[in-house]
C-alpha cells in the first residue's frame, strides 16, 4: 500500500452507476499522475476544488481517500 498526496482538480461530479449515485473527483499527484476518487453522494465536504488530499493506493491500483485539508492553490503539494 502506498500513501500519496494529491490536489483535487475541478469540481466533483455525480454519476449514476449500477450500484446507485456516486461522486467522482479527479486528483493529480506531484508527478502529474491522475487519480480518480469515488465517494458516496453525501460526502462532498472533503472534495472541494484545489484541496490537498492524502490517498492510499493498493497493489491493484484502487484509490482510497485518507484525509483532506484545504490549502490555497499556491501551496505546494
């Protein structure tokens, strides 16, 4: 398992899946790699544009949100 820090890019969007509605957000790490975060619909408080988040990535590539904090866009990742 790998712990990475990434910045959210763009507004989270709501999508319909066969399991119901989900919120999807894109985050980019310091190397420019894109990570897609899937969350329950009611969990938008952690997904604001420009927020820095900590993510875990398992051996299969599944991404999980660990925690978030709001920073300005000028702050480094």
